[in-house]
C-alpha cells in the first residue's frame, strides 16, 4: 500500500482522473469499479474532459459501482444512479448495458446480490477500482467490523454515515438507512485500487491507516494491506497528521 500526498485537492483529484483515463484510453475494454460522493466530483469532471479531448473510444468500457441506496428510486436525484449519470455516464455517452449498479429494488435481494458478484467474477478482475474512505475507515458501505471475506449484500448504515450523507438530502429523516454494497472481498478482486482521501476530516483515519502494519476488521480500509497494488492519494489536509518518520 503506497501513500502519496499531491498537495492540493485539485492535483490529487486530477492525478486520480489521469490514472483512470490511461486505463480507459490504452485498454478500450477496461473494467472499472466506481465510487460516488463529493470527493469524486472533481475526478469525474476531469476524466470526462480527458476522454473528450482525446476522442477516446468508450464503446467497450464497462463499469461496476460500489453501492446504491436500498429501495431508493434510481431516478431520485439522490440515488447513486442519478449521480453517476449526471457526473459521468451521460456526459461520455455510455449505454445502459455498459454500467452496472447493485439492484436495489428489494425483490430477490440475495439472488440479485449474488448475481452482481458473479458478474464481476465472470468479467473481472476489474482493471481499476476507485475508492473513497469514511472517517471511520469504511470503504463502500463496509463499516467497522465487516468481515474481510464479505460479498455484495444489504447493509444497515451507521448513524455517523447517515449523518454524513444527510447534507445531500433536504433533512436527515429522508436519508436511506440501508444500502446494497460490494463486500470487501469483492472490492479486493481488482488488479489495481486507488483510494482518494481529501480534506482535514480524513486526516485522523489516514494517520491510523498509514501506521498500520496488519489488517484489522475495526478499520475496513486496512483490508487493502492484503492487496498487492493499492495507492492512497491525498491532499495536504488529509495527509497532515501522518508521521512519515514512523516507517
């Protein structure tokens, strides 16, 4: 697991976008694992710009998203489907057959989750998985205590995650309390992983993660220590509490 501080928020986001762009541009049949949230908005904006500038062929690109709110209409502006359409899919002209999010309609939940994992296993491994990180170390919606062998499943969101997500809703009572999330084992089934951490709210968890020498289920992101090709990309604010002399 490699940590790099790229200084500014913009530079960290743009570096991440450039790495994703290279995967798509030089391998037209790239399989990407995608994340959502405020951290990723600058990444997708730059990625769209680069793909457009270079007239990159995206007809064979295929993507799998980390998660989706449970039982939230995918046309709802707060759904992750709507987020991805607004920030990426529609902007580069992806067809519906090219992108996949977990089925969240509440019908045949276990079968749908197994089918999502199976599709990733059959098509994969993913060439590049993009991740954010929660203040408690969660990746996707895999909260502290999640087994590292977990697969795609229905999860209960913690109060801190609900509170963090409430800024996107009119009030906290509207925030979904459940989601369908890739499991940690599913996330690790990727050739390469980039985790992007921005802002001072991520400083404590970045310092903890940097200091860790062995995975611990109390910090889900520490599962990445089990993967051979992980890069943690930060800005100054997220990296400010890391003690580089400790390693």
